C-alpha cells in the first residue's frame, strides 16, 4: 500500500504564505525522491521542487526558486513546501509525488518520473 496525503492548502491573499505538507506511508516512505507539482485549470502539471529523501539535497524550477522551499522530516515521513510571497498565478492544485531509482547528477523533473501521487490540495491566491 502506498499513500501520499497532502494538506495545508487554502485561500490566501497575494504576498502571503502557506505551508503544504505531504505525509508518506507504505512504500512511498522509502522513496528516493519526493517532489511537488501543481496544476492550474487548463494547464499541464508543472514541476516545482524535488528533494532527495535521504540526503536532503534539493532542486527547484526557475518559476518558484527563491519563493518556495522544500524540506522533509524523515522521522515523520513528511515533506513540506513552504510558499512565500504568493501570487495569484500560483493558484492551482498542488500535488506531492514519490519517485524510486537514482538519477545520478540529474534530477527527476518530469511527471512520468513519478509513480506515486497524492490526491492534491487546492491553493487559491487572491489579488
């Protein structure tokens, strides 16, 4: 059984902050990489950030670098996405995902790199 459960979404004003959580259980809790994606209405699912579970190294998309921070708590099998200085264009459903296998010097940034997904949590940023 593999489960990823996101929480922490909601409505926030532009310039505000939110912290999303993703609790992993089952096989997902031993994944090599955990990532956050988002999908706005009518758009493709977009990679945001990834963390290498055991060593904690991170990689971000240019669209969120400097505003979003991915982190993890190994003891709680939980990954977080701290989102600061939110903008209306950040409005989307946010998903966490887990990937197995090592990528060497590259990072898994494609949707197809991830075999396990949470159900998503809605983030709405008002102007």
